């Protein structure tokens, strides 16, 4: 079994680390988040990212944004300082494809391989080991990492060279955001028309409009369960990557831009940490009408 370093024990990372331990691997952990009690008992905590890289054969990174990955890799106490030739770095964060290529080049210069392997599936997918994992990097590194990916996910694809996994993830986030917007608009329309939005949602699940977003996030909208999940501020970050990339490519993404504006409305109303399904709140604010009433005990995003 492999010695694995895992940096980033947040909402998703902690579940992913648990699944690697369940698979029989030895884990060395460190990160900005406190180590959960169960992982503190089953993984070995070390001082910093350098120590993680020194102890492990494969280092997995799962942090929020591009600057976080840069810091984990290249700070004075970063992963790069602890690497020796032949080790593998796997970044499972969702970050800039262009910066990913630059990071990979620097790690390759140290004699180590690099995979970008962002994920989709949220906290539930991380917990249940059903994540979709989109990988960029060399085939031989993918083959080495595949047994680990199999412990964390179900739909695992090598997309292309370094950066291709991140490009695929950005495309995923565009689709997810626009699906959330479509579900939110449909449920707002139904509710404002006098129909029961939850009954409408269930009826639509039997037709061509059915989707995972309608199933999971539509229910969040009708039941007002906006605790994350996947935070709006993180989806904003991903859409910024899409829009910045579109400008560089000379293409227009008008509906991506509108989804980003709706997230901005939520953020301006205290919702940066709401689940991204709470995009519906932006539409409700503009309509001065709510799809459903929040339970009295939970008014956080109501």
C-alpha cells in the first residue's frame, strides 16, 4: 500500500482522505483546517507541507484556489522542498488551467510527475466515493494514480496533458451554474404562479427536464437547505476562471456571465458561504417573492 500525503482536509478533502484510509493506505496529513478527530486517530499529522512530501510517495492537494495551491507547493515550507525524484504530486483542487501547466513544469523539473485531477460531485460524492475525477497529465502517472482515484470516485477520465483536467472542470462548472439558474427560474415561476414548487419539481423529475441538479438542488431550494455543500464563493471563483479564459480566447459566454451576476447578488446579501443552490435567492430578491418559506429554526439564507 502507498504512503500518501494529503493536504487540505476541508468539507470534501476530509471525506476523500477517509476513503483512502479505508482502502488500506497510510496517510500523512497537514493543512490549514484542523484535523478531524477520526483522522487524527487513523492518519499521521506532520508539521508542514514539506514534511508531508518527505514522508509520502504520492502527495494529494485539495485546497480552494490557485494561490492556495501555489503556497502549498512553493512556500518556504512547501511540498517542493520535500520532494525527491520519482514522487508524484496530484492536485485535486479546482484552479487555473494555465497556472496548472506552470506548476506542473516546476514539479517536473524536480524529477517528479504531476497530475491535475479536479473533482465534481460535492460533499455527497466525496463522502460516498462517487466523485467524477477529470485528470490531466501523463498516461503513466494516471495509471499509477488510478487505484487511488478508484477509492474516491466512480467516473474517472484522463482528458489530456497537464491543464486539461482543469479545463474540463471549468466546463463542468459552467454547466452546473447554468443548470442551477434554470432550475431556480423554473421553480420561481411555478411558485409565483400559485403551484406547489415541490410537487412541480417531483413531476418534472419524470420527464425530459429531469437532472441531478433538479433532484438535489431543486429540493434544497424548496426545503431551504442552503448550508454548504459547495459554497457560492467557490463557484464564483470557478466562473471567474471561465470568463477570464473566454476573454483570452476571444469568445462570449453570456449566460455564464449572468449566472456570475446572480451569485454576486447572493454574495452582496451575505451569502458567500451559502450553498450554490442558493442562487435562487438572487432571483427571489429581484422578484420580491420566495419559492418557499424557510423552517423557523433555520433562517440563515432566507
